[in-house]
C-alpha cells in the first residue's frame, strides 16, 4: 500500500504525518466505542468526507473493498446467529427477528444483525481511513517519523530499498518465466506438487540473479557514501504547522467526547 | 583543449591485485598517471581487468572486496587504502554497468538525494545538487517520477546523476552504455559532453565502442590480461588497425576503410582517418580528380533477397496485429511476412514494439487484434509448449534461464515434457551440444562457464526442441568484439543450416554484415522493410526512428555529391567503390593524370 502514494495538494496531503497518525488512532478508538451501527455510520461518513477533501481515487478504494464483499456478508450472517438476544441490553436489540429452524431454534436477533452491521462498518472505516493515511502520505514522511522515534537508519533504508526493488523483481521474474516457457517448460499445468516443482526453473535463476544483484548493490551503496556519517540528511524535514496542532487537538477533544458519550450509554446495544 | 592547468589526479604505482578466491592475479603491475582535466578511455577485451581496475580507484577494492593488493593508488592525493570508500567518493565517483542496482530512491529526486544525504549535506545544498546533476544528465522535470518507470537509458543517466550529486572531481564510468539502445547511448554521451564542458572533471570510461571513444577521448589506456599494454592518443591506436586487432578491439569503420586504402597503396598510414569528417575529407582529396568516373559507376547491386521467399507457407505471417498493454498501444497494425530461411534483423528504439511483436510468434503474448500464422498455422489456440517446437526464442541474458546443475541437463530440460524416449532425447542433446561446440563441457556446472559459453548453452537449450524459426534477442549486447563475433558466427551457422533467423539488435554494423533483410519498427509500426542497403540509405526515416546507420553508410551519405552510391553498408563495398574509381581515374583519363600523380 505504501507504493500507492498519490501526490496531491489537498489539505489532507499537507497535514503532518504525526497529526494524521494521531487523528487515525483517535478515529479507530471512536470506532470501537460504539456498538450501534448508526454511530458508526456517522464515523464512516466523516471518513468519506475526508476522502473527498483529499480527492482520493474512489475507484481504487472500491477496488480494494470489492473482493471483500462475500466476507462482509459472512460476517453479517455469523454475528446474526452467534450473538443471542441475551447478550444485548436494550429491549429492541433483544427482539428475536426470526427462527431459522422450526421449534424456536437458531434464533436471529435484531441486535445480532445490527452488531454485524457495526462490524462491517468498522472494517470499511478502517480500510478507508488507513488508505487515506497511506495514499496521502509519502513514504519519506513515515521514514522521518521512524527517525524521530530513533529507529536506526538501517531499518528505514531496508524498508525503502525493499519497496524500491519490488517492481524490479517483478520484471525479472516475468523475464525468467518467459524464457522458461519459451523452451517448453510447463509452469501452469499439473497437480499441486508438479506445480511447485515447476517453479524450480523460475526460482533458481531468480536467486542466482539476486545474489549477483546484492553484490552490486553493496558496491553501489558504498559508491554513494552509505554509512559515511551517522547524521544523514533527508530532503524534507517534517514540520508541525498550526493546522497540525489544530487537527490533533480536535481529534483528541472529539474522541474524549465520544468516550464520555459511550460511558453514558449512548451507542450501546 | 581547456585552459585549466593540468593537475595530477590519479597515480597508480605497481598495482597488483588478486581476488580472495581468484586463481590468478586480476591486475599485474599496473602503472599509470592521469592529469586533469582529461577524458581517458579504458579499453580491452572482457575479463581483461577493466572493472577490477575501476573498483580500485575508489577503494572498493580492497575495502569491500578483500584479497591481495600490492602497490599504491592515490586519487587527488589520497591513498585509497588509507581512506574509507565513503570518504573517497566525494573525490572519485564510480558509475557501474547495471543501472538497476544503483538506484535507491522510489522517486528520481529521492534517489539523487541519497548520496548527498549520506554524507550529511544540508537540505538546501542537496536540493541545489539535485537540480544541477539532473540538468547535466538532461533529466530536469523528472524529479517526481517513479524510478521504476524509467527506461534503461534514463535509469543509467539517473545513476550518473546520483554520483554527480556527490560532486566528485574524477568520474569513473564502467561500460555506461553497453546495455543501452542507440538513443540511450547518445543521451549518455550528451551528458558526458555537458560534463566536460561545464566542470573541470576528469573522466575515465570503460567503453567497448571505439567509434564513441574516437570522437571524444583525449587518451586511451588498453588493458589486457590484467596489465596495461598500451597507452596513447586514440588516433595512434585506432588508425593502426592491426594493433587494435591484436588487442581484440574493433576499430571504427572509417579507420578500417582508411587502413584498407593504405594497404592498397592509395594513402600513407599516417593519413588513415579517425572520424567521419576526416574520412570524408580524405575521400574528397583522393576522388576529386576521379569524380567523373565515380559518378558514372552503377549503384552497388542490392544484396539479393532470400531466394526461398516463394515457397509457401511463410515461416511467419502477421496480419493487422495490434497489441495493447492496458491503455498503451504497443503495436498498431503490423503486417509482416517472413519466408522460410530468411535472416531478418528487427531494429528500432526500445519501446518501438520489437519485443512485443516477436513475443507473439510463440504465444508469450496474445494478439489484442489481428492474427499470427507460424508455418501457416494460426497461433490462436496453440500453447507455448507446442509452438516451442516451431519457434525457438533465445533471450538476451542466458542467466535468466540456466538452473540445472550440468550443461547436459540444462539442454535436455525442454525435452522432458516432449514425450521423447530417453535414449532419443539423449541423442538429441548430444547433437545440439556438438552443434554449439559445448560437448567438452557437457558435465560441468553451467555457472562455471564463461559468458560466451553460457550464451551458447542458452541457444542449445532452445535448439533441443528443434525449432525451424529462431528469434534471437540482442545476441551481442554487452559483449566485446571477440564475444560478439563468436556469437554471430553461431547465428550464421544456424542460418546456413536452414533456420529462419529473426534477430533483434541495436548494433547496426552487425545488421549490415549479417542480415539479408532489415525491418525497422517505430512506435508500434513497421516503418521500413528491405535489404540493409535499401534501409540504411533512407536517412530521414532512420532519423525519425532514432537510428544511426553504420559509420560507413554515414560516410557514403557525406560523399553523395561525389557520386558515392548511398546504399553502401560495409567497409569492403566502400573500399571497392573508391579503388575502382581510382584505378579508372589513374589509368584512363588523361585530363586527370596531373593531379592524380600528386597524391602519392
């Protein structure tokens, strides 16, 4: 997902990574305070508004969620059955909607359905909000955060280089695959064991090539002065602006209000 | 050529080096000095120790690669054994051959910032360096592009920018252009020319292309078997053709042309030209009196097209082929017919659609629209496996397919699924090994073989399927002259034994010397199709397709007004035309006797 950073100039893009992470944590906290779906609908709506402000590609978000639809349906069904009426406190949630088996067996409660809905909203909200975070924040900002948290340079270097080499390795494996198939390798046929065996001709050249590449990479790192000083510079320093403090304060206040409301019994089932 | 005072920047004194597990010394008693600012080319055959030498200059040897090092190397007065590589890199920058492993950033800007960031420059300074180095390599405007989306040439220029951002005083380039297409090469050389113009930088470049070296280098150092065997001006090396042959270096075509005229007694050895301009001037002086007879000459007879063109069905028949990668149209309506037994060179820029086209021949790609027939059979519905018996595809890098533990097994791999009896398969493997001359190493591990042998092994493993059509992707890329000649010898043998050859290449000399037919692609279309001499005389089309014809064809164009036929593609043709003109001129025409006598 880090690869998918979409450059932009929206207010969300401009926020500091720290402000975004605080707001993200607050949002997730609020999400788990309320069991009633209506409250979570409001939270999801606010996330949708943020996504609109950030001008995110909704199609891509939908692309990530679409394969999960069957899972969502499963969750609804399972919670409907597994949360019996007795687990809920409010009278309407305790109502039994219907029995799926004659003789008052396998009851489905209103609360169960509603809670299933809440779980669903939580998943969608989490996927959407974490996507907003990664789609609007360049990798460099996360790395700087690691640096502020005193995580060693080596670790952030490994993360970036790893991500940087994903497309390279993809291209190489496509080339190897083409080369093997061109001389009659059967890669996509046969049973499980045969298929695993068929990948040997792909894996061996890939590993050999990786070893060669890693040697070159070591040279190239030194050629670029890697390890010359402990105090390496990054191009952009992340800096907190006024808007970042405002967002952090707002996020904390809203979450605090939500905590109080939840304690008073709002949003319970 | 520049008005700066020369300073000694590199000093190498009795340097010998042996890799930790190396059987012999890779460098033997190397001595040389370089004064700034200079462009020094390092040449020599593969395995001569050029890369090893380059790596000693910034301390990678012996700091990263240990081993036995004797002698003394100093750059900008710093002993490379006493200072860390990370310190030396601010003085001497090393750009290696493979750009892929030299890029660390996800975006172009981040990548250039990597080096300066490592040495702790402040952000403002780093930004200046990014702007400056991207401008020199002509990548301004690419700052926020993803490095993974750059072309090979752009990646190599980015690798150079990343090193320039360290602001070194010496730049060492290890075969910076050997894997690139002509446009990529040209851009690299423009960057190098920019650098020489703008900074007082000493450049050492390991380079196989004598034509590029001849145009730019102030000096050439020839390395062979780990020792410096020759050092001097490019002119003294390239214009002495027997000497270049001795070192395994392919001389520029105009030098070969001049040398042949010298051998025929028309010019003195000191008059052998180094560049196209010089060759044109020489030819003008020689031919001026004979201009009449030259004009009267019939044009060079076009190389006969493969005689078998009539025998149906065609080996390859492509009809209205289109291919889209997502929204990108890679092929926009290609029609092509290749007869059995033809030798076709497919040329064009990277991204022109050459590889996309040939991948349709064995179903690695399926047409978006249009049809491909192989031996008259529609490829739709065929599998790659069944087509592998008709079309063999030899990929550029043999290491992308070698995985077995012996040469014999490797060759036999494709036959495992063919349903052949074991005995029959073994016989076939043996026959193929003999054809490519690898029978002596049949039981060795492939990775103990040299690059040339591994490439022959890759060819053998494709030949085992007995295809009649061979697609060969860039057979000579990244190889020295001897390696390229060996490989082309094998390709020629395959052609003579009846195979239809479809070869993708960027080397126009190879095209002129070996191919019967040239197909030029540009932006997903075929823009020219004919014999080498027909294609190489279409200057405008070639320019539009970003292709440069061989030097000798360029010379022929320069001399068109003298009546030089434009279809000349090889040195021998050019020499023949000139010498014929001169013999006629010298013996027959009385009017020209006087001036001609003055030439000798």
